């Protein structure tokens, strides 16, 4: 469990967890499959104890301010500059960090020599130009997910990264969430058997709208609702979850089909408020994905189905198939007959029920107390991995050590989400385009 009570110990919880993981059965193999974790250790924290990463924030809205609060708890981070072209956001951030310089043009900020790295929290359509400009200016870069809003923009970022010695992170926070790390160790060790399916969902009951002080600011403030600046539920939510499926299977889907609609929030928005998709891997395993924002009953879950068990990664629990906790429907029916509840099998209606267990025993993925995200917040929550991945970026700004595979994972998840949007728009099965495959991706 992460400890955020002591500024000097903010990141030691996950760091120690990763160190300990390398000492248990299967841990080394897991760390080899998640190499971005290997340098995030207590020893690495001690090595940079007296140094500071000088960082600037580009985009100081709600998510940018969320990062500011996490940066306050990272002992090797110093916020030196802030940038936003929306005055109320910049003012709010400046009140949090009064010593930081302020800018309204990110290009001017990039000219500053005392900035080691930038943290980009802007609408999706700005990700690619800002990332590319920042790398070209010699800055380390941390950018919110998703990577970009088009296949080509993603490829441009990937190609630029191959040519730079600078660090590039995308905020795929599940990559630094203890539940997911340990859960993947269990999956890869064979605890739940062969992976036979993935079921992902993310439900909210909120219109995604924010108050607009003047009509001309509608598309600026509510950028998530319009295709020119957003790719909707897929890049905002599904990008995290598709990545989880790929980690579990070790593959990228070959194809996807789906449907997207505006079911409830018919308020002038363009992006879907309801999506349902099926992704298919080469081994015939499928991802079923669903998200809507007009009912929150089912919340959020990342479910990996194995022949021997099921992993609920978002909830931090798993279930095994072979435990006789309850009786199947047919066993219950036969017992009832034997106990004279029925004198014979009922003639009306079904004579048996599906062969499913009455209940399953839940086992915690982690020992002790851990944090669970219900998925309802539009800004972010504590201890979901966002703090740790930001911490790792600040460390990398000092050491210059790249986070291995972070860019590749962000690329893979983003382009799969963009492919999903294409499949919904065209109402047909879409296969992954050859020209956007990268060597890291296995199909």
C-alpha cells in the first residue's frame, strides 16, 4: 500500500513492493515482462535524494491541478512554470504554486533553459503537436493518455521517440498500480489457467459537461464532447482497459467490430455516450467492451477470464472455478426432489438451471489494505498509479533513463481505441492496418 502521509516516503510503498516482487516465485519473469518497473526501486530513490527535476505544466485545468497536488508529494520534483491559455485555470494553478512562472503560449515556455521536463494535460487534439514540439525543444515529456487523436499522429510521436534521447511517458497509470502488477504476476504464473476471455466495462452517470461562462467557450471547455478535440469514451476510458487485456494475453487484437450511439445525452454533443465493441485476438480470445455514461450501477471493472479462475483487477480480487462453495442448479433441483420439495421434475418452465455456482469465494490480490477506484471521478483519485508514474517520470528527468515499453504500450492501446471508433463509425469489422504496426506489437 502506498504511503502519502510523509512527503519523504511518498513513493517508497510501490518501490518496496516492486523490490519484494523480484524476490518471489515468478516475480523476476513478471518484471522482465514489465521492464518499466525495474528502475523504480528504493535504491533509485536514494540515488537522487539530493536532486530535483524541474518541471513545467502545460495545461492547468482539473487534471493539471491533480498532478500539481501529486508533485507536491514527490521529494525530487520542483514546479518551475505553468502554462494555460484559459485564464481561470492558469490563475487557479498559480495560486497553488505562487513561485512558478506563468505562460499563455507553450512555445514560449519551451524556450526556457531551466525546465527539465514538461507535463501535458490538455485536450487530446493538442497532445501530438505539444509532445513533438517539446521533444524537439530538448525537454523530457510526460503526457496524459491517450497518445493522440489519429493513427498518423500516434505514428509521428512513436517515430520521433525513436530518434531522441529524451524521456517520454504517457499516463497509463495501471502500469504502476500495485493491484494490476500483482494481478498480472498471478495471471502469468497460471493461477487462473489459460486466458479465455476479457470483459471490460466502465459505467458512469454524468453528462461529461462542465459549466460554460460564455457560449463561445463551449468547445474549449467541453472539448471531450466534440470529434475535433476528442475521441470520446474510447480514448478517455477504454485506452486504460484495452492495455490491460493486452498485458494479460501478450497480444494485440487483430480486429474489432462495434456500435456506438448517443442514447441519452442528446444535447448537441458529437461523441457517443454509449459504446459496445468486440475485439478479437489471433488465438480467438475476445475482449467484450462496454461503456456508457447514463447509468453507473455496474461501475468499472477489468475482468480477465481464465479456464481455472477469474481476475477482477479493478476491484483487487480473484475467484477460482474449482471450489465447491455452492451447488449447481441441477444439483439443487435433484436435492429438492430427494427432499420431497418436488414429487417430480416440474413440467412447466425449465427443468434445470445453468451449471453455474451459487456463489464464489473472493480472494484479495494484495495483502492488507489497498485502494480501489470506482471509476466515477472525471479528474483522478489517490493511489491509482497516477502518482507513482509521475514520480517515475520525475526520477527519469534526473537520470535520463527511459521507461522501457511505456511509449509502445501507450501507442498500442491508443491505436486500438482509434480502430474501435472506426469500426463503430463504419458499422463493420475492421482489421488492424499493416502500415501502423510497430515491432513491439504481437498479433
